[in-house]
């Protein structure tokens, strides 16, 4: 394969972009990432880099025989998918930036081997279709990647002034197998360029979602809230937690999710007070609360929604009092989501509200003593997505808001979690499709009503 696609192949690539669904995301309900979005992300990364060389490797396939993957044998690395839009094992991306502009972008892909494709399915290969999918027209076979990447960094050492080498790793070179693999030396003194964290730079870009990312995030949240609502209408005492899990996850799949964003948490009764309980083996009993903390992954973006519901269909007075305090605390925090505030600010607002409104509900201590985890985290390609938590909120960011109260002596745990998009004017509650208010939950479980509309 030549170093750069000739004009004829470039024209063929353009035609392929308008043809049948691209192989990299063929059949995916979310579809391919628009090429202009990928190019804009790479340009934004170059601007953050200033001057330097970025090298990123794709994920490796897992062994069905050895690793027992429960979803599939391959899921692309988030950063590689974010910048290329393709899912190809053992691939490499090179990005060279000079004065904040993309000077060079190149991909190394495994060549197609038709005999192997009888087992693996059709691969992409370093051809015109890859150029059409990614907007990168410099393509090479992956077996030449390491030598050519090493040469690229050596050239950059002499041509880029004040540049750096950006890699996924952030550890010292003596511990950095990625750097050593490319032959850049085992100590800092031997590096050809100073090492910087590519992971951090991409993380800060991923905080603010573009229109395609938000489309995928909305797809994940919609699949999640609709599946939760379906489960509420079917829930009854005596169900096993794994039955509830199965109902929810079947709803994910029906709505286009290709996997779960994280293991589903279905904690009933005593399990409701264990934050990350995911064994889901207990049989529910009348009077239990059930914490359903679930999230579909749609087009590489995850939702994260929690509802706490009474398996018998109605809250007891004690359950309702705890639930209403958690809900009011959550609403106080959601009402405060706007550009300029930080996740830390929201956490303080929520805890202050819960403390001020606890009265004697949780005994001699105020209820914030039983709110034992953080209020919010970034949400996106990972359920606990990347990004610096000191960063003030800005339009296009997505966070969770999830206060909780956990009373082990009563086997009573309540957590309510919603996904919130920061907008120019404040916020949008993405996960309003699943009922939040206690009365709405009870009506939905009785089949008498639909959840309230979206709140902004």
C-alpha cells in the first residue's frame, strides 16, 4: 500500500462515503461517526498539543476461549474511536501537530486476509474505505507500524521546535512498555522528545460533546429510561434480582444498545445499601425497596440512571420520607447546574440541603452522614468518564446527579440518579423519561400513568 492514497483512490473513497453503510460501524444502530466530526476532533487535539507527535494504538482482541468475554471479543478503545471512528484491532494512529495545526495524520491497519475473514468477518484494511470512514488518506499496513512510527518521531525531533511526544501512558519511561516497545529508550534521558499525556489532552476534549456525541448519549439514555419504565410495569414481589436485570437489559437490546455501559446493579432489601452490588441473586420480598442502577451503551456512549422503587408497588411511610428527602436533595443540585459551577459546588449544595432538611429522619445524626459517596461524575464514552473535575461546567458537558441515603440497620437504601446535560441557559434533564417522583413511580407500577415530561 502506498504511503498516501492517489487521487483515483481518493475519489473512490469519496464515493464509498456515500454508498452502503461503512464496514467500521456496519449494522450498528448508532451508525458511523460523520467524517467532519472526526476531522474537527483531530484539529482540536492538535490545537491542545501545540507542537508535537501523538501516537495511539487501538484495542486488542480478547480470546473467546481464554478470556470468556460476555459481550463480544472486541470493543474499541474510547480515544481511538473518538479520533478515528473505526473499530480495528492492532491499528495505530499518528498525529503530528505544528503550531497547533495538524501537519500529518496517518493510520496503520492490518491488511485483509480473506481466509481469516471466514472466522472474523470482513476487516477494514488500509484501503479507500478506511479513508472514507476516517478522513485520513495516509494509510499503511500495520506490520510496518512500529518502524515507521519510530522514524516519524525521529524526524519530528529535528523538524519540530519545542515539541513533545504524546502517548496514552503517563508513567515514567522506565515503567512505560509502550514507549520502550517503539524503541524510544528506557530512561527519560534517552527519549527523543519530552513525554506528555495524550490521555489527559483527549479527556479534556471529550468533556464537551459535539452534536454526534450528544445524539449517541441521548440514544443511550432513552434506551435506559424506557427499559426501566418497562421493568417497573412488570415488577412484583417474588421476582429474582436477575429476572429484573434480564428485563432491563433485554429492553436495552431492543432499543439498539450493543452492550451495557457497566454491570447492572439490582439491589433489593438488604442489598439496597451496598453501593456496587451486582451479583443480583436475591429473591425479592414484599415490602422491599429495589435499587436499579443501570445504563445502556449506545454507539460507544453510556447512560447511568438509578431508580429506587417499592417492589410491592407502594412506598411505606418510612420509605417515602427517606425517598422524598433524597429526591429534594437531587432537585436542589439539578437546579444549580449551569455553566460556570463545578462538580464540587454541586456536591456542597446537595450535602448542605440534605443536612438542613434532615430533622430527626436519620436519628441523632443528620442524613448527610449516610450519604457516603460523591454526588456527580462525568458521563460519556465511559460511565465514569474522563476529565478534570476542577473544570467549570460548560455547555455540552454531561454529568450525573446521584444523592443517596443508606441505612444498613433498616435494610433501607435509596439512590436516585439522573443524567444532566449542561446548556447555555442552564441544563436539560436527559433522563426524565423514567419516573422520579414517588407518586409517579407508584402510578407507573400500577399501569395508571406515564412519567412526567422532561424538565429543563
